[in-house]
């Protein structure tokens, strides 16, 4: 698999702006089965992912996304994006065309020091199947810079 993309980010100047950041991330992905045995359902495929997001000064944000794929398979990645069933579902299910709309509402907050919280509501709509589903989540993240090996001490002892 291969991917290429472009990202654009804009942060309005001025302390009176309610918008903290506007961002887009857009990707083109391709899949090609280069194994000698060719056991996959599809030999090649591609996908396009378009995503735009807005973050406010209150750390509340929204993003909208669109995924369109044809015969796309990824050995690592979200099962929702693929044209074949997940290893946990019915193995005979295939969906050559995937077309999804995403919306994400989120709230991000620094709780204490390096501890952060991210609360999300993420509905998505499967366009060809006219199916709406959603997920919600709470992430607690420790964003701390540290080394498993202290390279400075190692250099001093050598």
C-alpha cells in the first residue's frame, strides 16, 4: 500500500477570534497485491479521504470527512474503510465500493500537567447502504517526553 496527501492549517491572528484553527488533511491511497500467491479478493484498488476540521478557542471542535474507495484493502488500518470483511466478521462479505461521510464533534482539555482528555462523538453515514452509525469515546492521554534509554548516561560511561 502507498499513500500521498496534503495538509493545510490556518490559525487566525488576533485574540478576539473564536476560531483557534482550521485544517484540512486529504489523502490518496492505493493498494496492489504484489504477493506471488495472489490470494486476496482484489488485486488492486484505491481510495480518497478528504477531511476538514475546525477548532474553537474553547477547545471544542468539529470535523467533516469523506471516504471513497474502490477495491481497497489494507493489511493494517480500520476495517470500516476496506472493501473486504474484517477477520472477525463473515469472510465471504465483500463490498467493492466504499463511500462514507464522517462527522466528529470533540472536546479537548488539558487536565493537569501532561494529562489530557479528549471526548468525542463520531457519527458516520454509509452512502450506498443508507446506514447511519456512531461511536463515542473518552481518551485520557499522558503526553510526556521521556526516553526508555538515557543516551546521555550511556555516552558518558563508554
